[in-house]
C-alpha cells in the first residue's frame, strides 16, 4: 500500500514538473532608454529651466524675508511695541506667502508634478508601448525595470531588451520624420503645381485680354475708315452739286 502511495505521489510530482512552463523574464533600463531620446532630453531641459526659475524666485523671497528679520532685530531697541508687532506680522505674512508659493510650485499636486506629467509622461508612454509590443513579439511573460526599485542580484545580458526597445523607438521616429518630410515634399509639389497652373491661367487671361483689345482696335479702325469714306463721299457729292450750279449760271 505504501509503495502504491509513493508511486502515485512521484507520478503526481513529475506531471506537475513537466506541466509547468518556465516563465520568460526580461528587463529594461528606463533611465538609459530615456537618456538616449531627443524628445526626453528636450522635455527634461524645458522642465529643468522652469524648476530653476521657480527655485531662484524662492531664494530671492527668502533673502528678502531675511533682510526684514535682520532689520527688525537691529532696530528693535529703537522701536515701539506696536511697530515691532506690525513688522513681525509683516514678516509672518511674507513667510506664509513664501510657503504657499513653494507648495504651489513643488507640492504634491504642484506645478512641478503637473509639468513633469505633461512633458515627460507622453514620452514614457511611448516607451512602454514599445516595451509591451516587443514583449509580446518575443513572448516574454514579465519585464522588469532595472533602474526602478526592483532588486536584481543577477541577470544575463541576453535578457536585457533596452537596446532593442531604443532601436525600435528611433526607427519609428525616423519613419515618422520621413513621412512628415514626404508630406512636406508633397505639399511643396502641390504648391509648385498650383503656382504653375496659376501662371498658365494668368498668361491665358492676358492673351484673351490682348485679343479682345486687338479686336476692339480693329473694329474701331474699320469704323473710322468707314466714317472717313462716308465723309469723303458726302464732301465729293456737295462739291459736285456746287460745280453743277455754277455751270447752269
């Protein structure tokens, strides 16, 4: 009976061992990928410029508050209690304004977080979409971020798909750029064709105007000749009548 149980357990464990498929696990280094992307560099530079400006404004305000405090301490022996209280309330107001400004810029829901999300998040989403596509293509079950908090004691380089992701992104960007350039070329070509067509239409209009003008001048000349001929005929007839009257006399 014991042998039967042992055989059954061995058979069950062997089936489990062969039935389970080993997971394919890869990893990426998001910091490395982002650092190689021009869009990320530009967005980071824009964000850093804004952050440095905000920090400078905060430091300037801190220095102003320090000057108010130093001035109060220096002049305190010469001031009345009411003036001291007023100056202290003024300093407290400036400190409160500074705290509110720091919170507005660097708080949990501050401008820094909002700007980072607006500038950086679309680029990170682009990377994650490529990571997901490559994971499905290469049949990975899980992908970890080496630059995140996940602890990785050892991993073989062949499971690092960072360069593959980066090449795919750069290739897509190159294709997008070529498509934009091609669209621009098409627009330029259409513009040139339209310009050429307008020139042809302009030339045709000028030719039509010239033809009408020539026809009008011709008609006027013919009318002038007809008028002169008719006038000469009338003058000749009058002259003949006068001569006829003289002969009769």
